[in-house]
C-alpha cells in the first residue's frame, strides 16, 4: 500500500494521487515537513493561485477531545471514505446529512487529524448568520474611538510642545480592527487546505446557500475596508479566526490557493436550491449500529468497561428505538458514569441505574415515557 493509500500525504519526491482519507480515526504520522507535503491536483477549472502562502496552521487538540485518542481505530463506512476523497479531489463542498447526534460534525475533525491539516475552523450557522459574518468583521466603532484618541494625543502633544513618538496614523492601523471569520480564514492562501466546518447550514437564511455558492466558485473575496485604503497601504496585517494568529492581505483581496475541505452539516430541516446541490457532494450518515457504537465507546474509554460495554450498547439501542432516536453522546454520558464507579449494572443497583438512564437517555424531542427493567 502506498503512503497516500494509507491516509498519508505524499512528499514532493512522490507522485501525488490515490486515496488520502481512510476514515480509520488515526492521526497524521508522516514525518515529511509541512512545507514539503504535496496535495493532489484538482480539476483545471478548480485551480486557484492565491498568495502569499500562509504558514502552517496551528493545532488545538480539539480533534482528540472529540474523537478520543488517535490510537483508537474504527471501521468507516465505504460511502464515507468514497465521498470525502471525492470532495477533496474535486475541490467541492461536502454536504453531510443525517439525524441530530449521529456524528456529522465529527467528520470534519476526523479529516483534519488524519490528514494533518491543523485545527478545524468551525462556523456555526443560525437564523441570523450572514455571509459577511463568516468572512470578516470590521470594528468601525473601535477604530473611530482609537482615531479620536490618536488625534487628541496629537493635539495635546502640540500644545505641550512634546513629541508624539511617531505614533502611526489610524489609517495605517486599520488591520487591528479587522478579524477574519472562519470562512474568511479558510480561504486564505494556505499551502495545504484548511478544514472548514459549516455547522447546521439548514438553520441559516434562505439566501445563504446561494451566497456561499458564488464564493466557492470564485475562491476569493474583497475586504472592503482594506480596498478603500489600498492606495495608502497595499499590505495590511489582520487578525484571523485562529487564536493569536494574523495574516497579511494585499490590496484588500483574499484569494485561496488550496481550496478548503468544506464540511457542511444539515439536519434536514429544509431543502437547498438545486444550483447549490449541483455543486456539492452529499453524504448521508445513518444511525450508527452496535459495531459503530462499540467503536465509539472504545475510542473514549478503551477496555475499562469490560463486558458491560456490550450490555450498555444493547440497552442504548433498545432505548433509542423506543424514543425514535438518541444522540451518540448520550451513550458516552452513560459510559462515563459506569467507568467513574458512580453506577454499575449490579442487580442490587438496577433500579437506581434505570432512574439515571431515564434522565440522561431522554428523547431529543422532549417526549417519551419512562422505561426500565
């Protein structure tokens, strides 16, 4: 098996190609430096040439927190591996659908960890979300206040005959008041693509999918406050969605280089426009079966549950069928209570344990009757 087939990016000495994502849950293990790693080429019509190239993105440990240690292994559905790799190679967003709690958003973290693409940029969508909020925010009021403070300091210095120490004009400090959002940060010209999670897209405004469609086709956007001052200063350093990180923007334009791996989740609350769906790939995640649930528990708790893992999974599936679906993290809550020693499956504790399960395995819609032995 080649390095790329094992879920490892090829180096410049290798011919890029083959499958990148395997879905086994492991972490990136290749020792090739970030600057030497090669991303497989996309279609000619999905090639971008933005610059200057950004440095290696940071890690934040969020993938391990959500997925468990990278030493754990899972058997991914063939459809998941197929569609993720197709989205990567075609440079297309992947729309992930399924019932709430089946693990749609965790896919983004699994991709980022396995392929070594840095921290996931997460953009949660609500009914008030706009495209602009995902691209950048400009603190107009903060800049106006800073400008007023600067002019006041200049006037005071002139009156007192003291030096202002060469303080820069507010126009040159405009980058201090601009922060790229998760979407804008993902579109920066990174050497390797960033992973962008657009969570619960179906909760957004009806126009948001079409707005995203144009952006994803073009691969660039303008930061208008910087466009207005580009004659005064061509390159401005702004804040990004990565904590403590900055990026330089030339002439007010952000243009991608390696199109991001975009994972968009939807709970199926509404349909999307045909033009939008035509330019996306779609992956439907079904309710996990006993094997997948067992792998999930093992990823976070190892063998600490012993024989109780199988019983816990069976009880969870029974309860889930009775209330028309539970979320996988509700199973993890029960597993933690067992491994903490606070509760067990001992017969003498069975009534108490069932009362706890009634509380933590409540239906997602708020309905449902008590259940027990």
